[in-house]
């Protein structure tokens, strides 16, 4: 009996060591500039089964997000904080930390590493990762890490995590850039849907240096590859010389946005306490996202849209709520 027990222990130890061996995964962020660059490797870290009892962000579900910060990971591109790391009480005093009033602060300077060598701007931004910590599922593709539109082929809807979706965020933009080219100063992206190579929606907040209030607008980018972006102004103007918007949003003023997709209908809603909602819907039937192979993921945070100002100039926003949902089979 002792000999059999010893053999069993050795077998269990050997099997445990073998099963714990690392399994490299692919990570990408091919956002905004073409051509698409090869996937980046995402370092695997141990799974985090439960949120720590002393969670830094107790009011947020971060189980399906990773985070990009503009730190060089060693090859000239930005560092990705994995889902597991993010959910293990990750914070960074330069880029991502709790506010004194219960929010998540995203802060991004002009100077820093970008997500790829083809990307022009820095970001401190969440990327939706529906696989959670299951790194056996690839980051890219029509798979259980991403979602598709409800008008996608039935096979894609079944292969994806789900279809259609909604993201709700409440935030305040605390700071925008005040230096740099006239066409870039004061603008930041605070929410997106990203597809394979294009963005069905990018929500911008912009406040010019001489204005006390900021504007809200969004871009819709079809997949035709001709740069035929559609621009939709919601509050104020996106003009480089816009006057102070009468119904604009001040720095540190809380507002909410909702990005809602149902089939080929994309709806953006901007809400503020005591004011009527501002709502715009885009018909995406001819935008090219309802074909096989197109996959989606949400993004939220601050994506600095200025690379021409002082290196230490920055954008900052505090998020007070962030939720998302999808339809699943």
C-alpha cells in the first residue's frame, strides 16, 4: 500500500505541473489606422475567480474588460493590463486610479506609447473582453470574446458571444488638452464600438480653450475603406472654431451616454439631469457590418485625440457608472 501511495503522489504532482504550463494568447488593438498590424501577444496571468473583498472599484464590474495604458511594454507599443490583473485591484497613480467620490479616473498624456506602430494617439481605455480570464479563446474573430450585430448571418450570431448590445456610462470629463494644433486641441473619445478595422461609433467630447462649455458629437465609419466617415453633432459643434455651445457640457459636469445597437440601427443618447435627452439614430444597413466575419467590442475610457501639443498635456475623465449587455442564444 505504501508503494502504491508513493506512485500516486508522484503521478499527481507530475500531472499538476504539466497542466499549469503557460499557454500564450493573442492580443490585438488594430484601432483607427490601417493597415492592420499583426496581433500582439498578451501575457497569460493566473485566473482571478473572485473580486477581492477590499476591491478598489466596488461599484464596477470589471470582469470582462482589459486596459491599455501608454507605457512601453518593451517593443515600443503600449502595455495591456489583462482582465485578471485589472480585477486583482490594479491601479496606477499616473493613468488609472479611484477618485475620492467613488469613480474611476482615466488620465492620458499626449506623450506615451501607442497600441500599435500605426496608431497616432495615446489612450487609457478599456477594451471589452467577453471571454473574461479564459485565455484559450482568441482576442480577435467571430468567437466567444466578441459580439456581432443582429443582422449578421445566423452562423456568426451563434459563433459569437452574443449579438446586438448596449453600453451605458456616466462620467465627467475633468480636463482636455489646451495646447497643440487647432484641429486637435481639446478633443477626446470617451466611448466606442470597434469592429475588425473600423468603428461603427466613436463618441467625442470637445472643449476649445476659449470656451467654457464643451460639445458632444460622434463618428460612424462604414467599412468601405474610403474614409467616408459620417459625423453627427449632438450638443454644440465639432468645428475647430466653434463658439461656446449654449447647451454645452462643462468640465467636471456629469453626463451619461448610451450606445444601443439593435440590428442595423445604432442609437446614441446623451443624458443630463434636468435636461431633455439628445438622441440620434444611424441606419447602418449599408455600412458593411452585417456581413460574415465582422465582429464587435465596446471600448470606454479616454482616447486622446491630440498628438501635437505639449508632451505633458493630457485628457482626463472620471467614470461613475459603466454597464453593458448583449443578447445571447
